[in-house]
C-alpha cells in the first residue's frame, strides 16, 4: 500500500487533518506518518524528522508527501536529498492542497491505488470545490460583464502609457485588494488585466487617449479612483524620470546602448556622493565612485554583450521538476534584477510575472522548462513587435532581454561574454563573468553597481584589472567607443577625457608602474617588518590561472582558494574526479607551498542552479557558506573527498566559510574525517583544518572554537558587512564598508587574544589584507598571515617591510 506523509508547520493542525482524512477511509488501514511542527507548540518543519517519516512510511509501494506552505516544501526537498537513492525514487512530493489533497489521497491509498494515482487524486484536490463555486477563468472575467465601479480618464502624460508609466499603473493596481481592468477607449481595444505589464503596455495608450478603468472586489472603488488620479495627473512619472521606458544593461539588437534618458542623477540608485551625473556622454568631468581594483586604464568603452544561446533538445523531466527548475531560475533572476538599485528595473520584475503563466501552461502540457519559457517570451515579444507605435515596438527588446536572463539561468549558461577590448561597462558582473575577464583585452572595468568588497570587485582585483564600481546607472548610456580613463586606486573616472586629463592619468600610471616594478624585484623575498617579524603573504585565487599568476608574483602560499569557481555557471555539480584535477593543478602551480582550499561558499548571493535555494529576503543572512554545504551533505561529502585526495599529494589546509556555531564546525569536521577515511590510510601529514571568521558571533566566541580549529582566517569583507549591517555590494553604503572600521578592529583583537591563548595562528584573507592603512593595525592585533589578490602580493610585501 502507498504510504502518506504529512509535512506541516503545526503538529495539531496535521493531526486534525489526518483525523478528518481517516474518517473518510471508514476504518480501512492506511500507512500515514506526520512530520509537523518543531514540537507540540512550535511552528516549523524539520528535514531530519521528515526523512524519518519518509522511511517509516515507505512500504515499498511508494510514498506520497502532502505539504503545507513555504519551508514545508523546502524541508521536504532537503529530506529527499538525505535519503538513499533507492528510497528517494519511490517518493513523490505532491503539489495538492494539504487538507483536500490529504483526504483525496487517503481515500485513494486505502483503496489500493498506485502511487501515481494517489498523487494525481491529491493534486486535483481542489477540483470539487472549484466546480461547486463556479470559479471563472480570467478570460471569462475579462470578457464578461461585471458589476463594479468604473471610470474613464484622459491620459495626460506626454509618454502615454509607455513602459515605465505602465509599470507605475500596474504597481498601483496590484496594491489594492481588487481585480482591476483597463481598456483603451480611444482605439476601442479589449479589456486587459491591470496586473499585467505586458498587457497594459500593449494597449497602446498615447497622450490624450481615453483610458477606461473598471474594478471589482473589496477595494474596487479605491483602486479605480487611484488609477484615474495617477493616469490623469501626469503623476505617472516618478520625480527624476522621464518615463522613457524600462531598460537594461543589455544592448539593443543593433548593439547601440538604448536611450534611457535622465534617471534623476545621483539619487537614482542611491549611489555615492559626487558620482556620475545625468548624462555622461563624453562630458569630460572627473567623477568619483568606488575604488575597486588599483591601476590606471585608458580605453574605448565596450559594453557587456550576451553570447548566443542554444536550446538543448532534451525531453521534459516531468511537470513538477521542470516547474521547480523554472521557479528557481526566476528567483535567481529576481535577485539579479533587484541587486541593481534602480527603479527602472522594477518593470523587469513585473515582466517576469507576466511571462510565467504561459510558460507554466506549456510545462504542464509536457514541454521542458527552457523551451516553455522561450516560447512564452517569443509570444509576448511578438505582441510588442506587432504594435504600430515605434517606441512600444522597441520594448520587445526588453522582453527578450529579461527572457534571456532567465533562460541563461535555466541553462546554467554564462550571462554575457566579457571579452571586451577596452574599458568594460556593465551594470554589474556575476562572479563567473568577473572571473572570466581577460586582462590582455580588458584594460579596465567601470560598473554601475557594486562596492569595493562586492564579489565582482574582488574578482577584478584578482585578475589584476583596474576597476571602479558603484558609478551609477548613467554609465550604461555611454556609447560604445567613447574614450574612458579611470584610476581604480582612487575611484576616479572621466568619460571623454581632455588632453590634460589624459596626461594626468598617464603620469599616475607611470608612477604606479615604477612602484610596482620596485616591489616585483623583491617579490620572492620574505616580508619581514622592521621589528623582524616575518609575515606570510599569500594569494586569494579563483582559478588555476590565478594560481600561476600568484606563484609568479612570489606568493608564499594560497591563503584562500575560492573553490566555488568550480561550481558556478554550470548545470550540475562537478564530480569528485573533476574537482581533484582542479585542486591538484592549483597545488602543482604552488610547487609544494601550502594551499588553503575553502569549501564551497555559495548561497542565494552566489546561486547554483542545481542546489535548491529558496528565495530569501536577505541572501547574505541566509543559507550561505557552510550552512549551504551542511544542507546538501552529498555535494559537501564529494568536495571533502576530493580535497582529502589532494591532501595526500600536497600540503593542504581545509577552511570552512561562514562558520557561526561550534556545532557547525564539529559537524563539518566529522564529515571531513569520514572523507579522509574513505581515501584509505590515516590522516595526511600535511592536512590542516581551520575556519573563516566572518560572523561577529564567531569572533566573539573564538575561545570555544580553538579546540576544533588549527587556524583562523578573518574574512573582513563579510565580517565588516555583518558588523556594520551594511551589505557589501550596496553602492549606497560604500562609505560604511571602506577601510578597517574600529568595531571590526575590536573583533579582530578579541579573536587574536583568544587564538593566542591556545596558540592558534590568525590570518586575514578579506580585502583589508591589502589595505595599506589597515595592515599595521592588523599586525599589531596579532595577525601573522595576509592573503591578497595575486597581482598585489609584491606590493603588500612592501607594505609589511615598511612597518
Ligand atoms: C571575506 O568575506 O572576507 C572573504 C574573504 O570571503 P568572500 O569575499 O569570498 O566572501
Ligand atoms: Mg566571505
């Protein structure tokens, strides 16, 4: 008989639902387990408890799981991951409603139905209620006559209801508890839902057109009044905007940057003071933004370009997994879009919602997610293509751009190639894009978003490419080919520099080159302070190539290998052999010097399409770093096995990221011990185990970690963001994250004191390790190892020597 498992936030609720369901089975036997609540009174779900329930309910004929909302689904997915393959194959997570679905499933299971029949019954649990209540489809509502308030208003906005004003109307309409519909009375269009951006934009409402509004539901009147007020008052355009439409960092099909008009100058993205003004087209002014990677770059502007995408011809894995895949890609796209603090991107979020229903229908009809999404995008874009108004027609490119963004995430394809010759301009770069930059071709990078400790900034530094970040969205309007000069050490940049400007930048470049040359001549000498203290200066690396550059720059060790580069931008996790090959190549590049392999440090800030990551309101405070690895024990165990194998061949340190509690560290160590045991004979002699200190709680309780850590490495990028409550990639908070904050310095003091008591060495691998002002203070606290971008190793050794 098929077993049932009820996963629910509340134990009493689960019991009541089960009582109701068993009442319907009239005493026939049923295999049913409950995994609900954290205890009798505490709401929550627990993956371990769900796993036990699944095992108990597994009679061999299959198990159907009914869940309530939110984390119930995620915990059930995690529990599935923990099961043996054989059991997992018999389990199906059912999207049916908890109560109705459970009743239907119980009746079907008790009467001997198969697993798939039980799941289908449960999934259709709402059908009876829907047909009884006569729930109408959207088309019926929109096409039919309905009672409710209505009004007509002349649209006074000079841009009509073009994309951005349309987005404003949609946002207003969605804010009411009402179903709002619109039609263009002047052209005699049909009614469309006011909640759909693509439908509202395609009404073709121009200035002077009559817009008809009608609504039903509890707040119908308020909704109609509000839409009439904003549409009739010219209020559609936010202060500082010109209503010129929603745009994107991607270029139009002609390759020309689209005209985004003025975006409200400095306040548009909440960026740093004094950054770029409204129109940067060769204005020749000096602008100040975030210094991200030192060095001077002079070259023509080159915008990020998307590479063409191929849709693989693969069959659907089934509606449920394909829908889940699409939802994950949409969540990741939403995160990417909202990471750029610019109101114009709000329209893109609305477009995602518009495209979803058609894609979902296609998936339910048996098509795979990429094909379904692609078709939905094509059909909505075609609606724009068919319009007569040239401005609206051009908006098809926006639909395609946002559609492409999701498709790339679905396929694990890189978002855009970064092989630009000159100064690369982009809204932001993903870690994979930044890691793929070629210093031979890209002279410099100028980003609209980000801060000096954002992942993109760190990676430009790693690649040794001068970069300025947080420059504001206006940089996206600079036409391709415009000459740009930037100084990544000071954060200064000029679009269209004069001859005098160019001479100044060139002088700075030549002075920096002299300093660099002097440092390079001593790169292979140890870094010893004038007091005779030797400091190991290592490199932070994110690729085998970085390892070679680091070795050539005299790095004493690899103080941080960001292993996520092996995991990013691909459809599935790398297997053990692939990881061994990469870690071995890094160790070989370091020729016997120590290599510190940090275990996977991903999360919804660096999403991986193949590890289910729920949308999180605060990704940096979410399931990230070691938390994510512990939540995916199979992936973690494989990485530890690969590391343990390489540790038999070379001196390797394992470092766990974002450790918060001693229990996490102990669990990670147990898994590492298991991995070492799987490689055969005892523990490799050169293997060391340590942790990053990036969470203030870990710094403050360092003494409790010392029994389990052979070294600490301070991740000042994260430690600073968590201490100052200032997200590291947020350009508006750049000043909070700059330099060594006194509060962070006190945490480092506390850590070093506790570490010294137990003779545990302390390193710093965050970006402050290369900060000339911060280094003396860090060494005074007791830090004895620094790890920095490969190209900066010689300069940091010089900094140490000057102390
Ligand atoms: C840090 O947080 O300082 C660190 C080195 O880790 P990452 O920048 O990779 O988060
Ligand atoms: Mg970190």
